C-alpha cells in the first residue's frame, strides 16, 4: 500500500469525483475505483510486534508439522496475514 501525499490524494479525488475514473497513460487505459479496505490493527510497540511475529511463525511451523487448528484460529491467522 502506498500512502499518498496531499497533492496525490487531491488528484485522485478529482479524477473520481469528476466521473473520469477511466484515463489513459502511456498508451494504457486505467480504471480507478474506490474500495473500502479495512487494514488489520498493527501492534503499538516493537516488542509486541516481535511477539506477534514469533507466534505466527510458530503457528505456521505447527501447521506444516500436522498439528490441528480450529477454523477460528485459521481465520484469525489469515486475517493477520500469517497464512
């Protein structure tokens, strides 16, 4: 994901709001559409990040070694990007 600066955001809003969602650039046509994407919450500090990463790495290894997990656990890991 790219975080847009103020100028870039203004330009994209202008393109979308003026119904110019399709535009040409470099002999290619592009279609801009808005999607409401929910980003997963990120840990607030570095030690928490490391603990979360270690947890999911261990979980991946457990899956590869044949350990069983509940559907809820697998969905949580997918939501966090671990799977």
